């Protein structure tokens, strides 16, 4: 790995380890769960560059309780993953409790996170994700049940949420208090509402307000962390105990090395040339084959990473197109060999936003969801069929 020592500056910051219940995380960084991204292959790449908590893809509680093959794949971990972290999604306290109990009793996780931040319509229209904290009784019941079940195995349970549904329906401060009083090990906040999706700028001032509101539990900040300098700026501006990184590491697993260095007070940063990026892409593909035990599926999966890996680098349009449709590992090797391996790191052109931000839109919600902060009888009846047998976003 090529490392460049950047001149000393005010960006230095030494942050103490993050404590999640009985777990001490030396580097206070969490890889956000991302559907179709944070599988065992990508988590391994990230772990090889830096430390932190590397969360698996979000899995629905119902699918886990029913032991669907895909849900069991999602919660699988490499033998050397020191902190086996799983994120659950659910809208039924009973099913969420059963899923947590399964993870605890079968020793499948060291840390469990609950998703209350997903803005995807297929989740929110059923009352899940970022829509759920609006219903105070449902949110409280799910968190309390999950904490109780996790505590039976001394497993720390955390939550990740957004500011609320939209600017007129904010929930994060009240939800944060409820979660703290229920005994969660930490609260993470993405500084956007569900209606923003990933558009605009994350509201770090909201993260600061949550930090002030919850001085007695670790608070983590999420949103617009594209570099180690962004992470340091967030900590300085908000006072959070650590950061959660999502889209910023797509195609850049070495970001975790930068973050580790930054929080240790070092200015060392990874600046890979095209040769190193090509090597990472090939290794990622190999790891995906191990993950899926299916070369065709693995190569289909690696295609979406290509634009992220090569963002800012000089790569011809024809070659980019071929990489985005690569069919086999052998073909991938041949395409990568066509790159000019002497191309250096392109600087800021390789950094910054990546992935689809989407546009602000009205959040899909169940009928009558916003009329009351508490569940109606009809809404409670609908819960039984509300959970999706899939992973969310």
C-alpha cells in the first residue's frame, strides 16, 4: 500500500476507543450495513486496511427466524472477524425478539444493530426503517424487547436511525431518549430525513443536538464522511464518540486505513495509483467467488463496484464499459492488464460523493401513519404481514 505523509495540520485528532457494552473498539469507526455491498468479501477488504466494527448487510427478522438460505448467508462471518456484527430490520416486536434470541442462543453475533434509518420505499411503506420511530409505542416495544433478548447473552445492542420522516415529522431526539432508557449500548444518527434519501447535505447540527441530549450513552455520527478529514471535522463539530461510514468507502476500502491513522493522530493517508486499484478489484472479485461459491454471481456483483473503484482515474470509456459487463474472472484479468498501471493517484477527483444520492421525495408510508404517534388497532393487526422476506437497503 502506498502511503503518503501529509504535512502536519490541525486535522490531527486522537479519539479514545469506542465502548459498546463489553466490546472495546480501538478505532471508533463503523462500516454501515449496505444491501448488496457489505458481504463477507467487502468486509474482509475493509478489515485488511483498518479497524472498526464491520456490519453485515441488513437482514429481516422474519427471514432470519424462518432460516431462509439468503438470510443465513447474510449473517455469515469469516472465522477471523473479531466482532461479528449483524443488523436486523423488523416491525413486529415478537419477531424481532425471536431473531435476536436466535442470534444469541446460537452464538451467531457479538453485536446486534437495529435498523430505524432505511428510507427505501419497500421498507417505509410497511412502517419500517426510518418510518417506524414515529410510532412511539411500537418503537419502544421493539427496542425494549431486543435489548432484553440481547442482554441474556451479554450482547450489546445498538440502533441506527435518521432525523425523522421529513422536516415536519422529526423523531430522533425522542427516539434517542427512549433507546437510551431501554438500555442500548449506542445510538447512531444519519443526519438526513427519510424524505431526503441521500440527497443534499447531512445535517451535522442534528447529530450535535443528539450528542448533547444523550451525554450518558455513546453517540455515533453518519452522513457525508468521504475522507478521514471529514470524520475528524464531524467529531470536532458534534462531539460524537465515533463515526459510521457508508457510501464513502464504496470502491475505497482503504478509507478505513485513513480513518484509523486519523484517529490515532497521524497524517498518513493512502493514495493508491491505478496498479493498486486494479489489484484491489481483482482481489475483491476473488473474495466474492469465495463468498457466493459461484463465479457468475460473483462477477455480476463486482460490476457495480467498477465505477466506484475507478472514479477519477484515467480509464478509457470502452474499457470502462467492458469492466462494467465483465463475465468471468479470466476476462477481468485481461481487462485489468490493459490499464496503464503507472497512472498515479488523481487526488480529489477520486474522492467525494459516490453512489446514487437520489432526490427528495415524499416517503412512502402506510395509510394514516402520520395521523397519530401511537399504533391504531388496525395498524397492529397489519403488523403480522408487514415484514418482507428480503434484505432491505
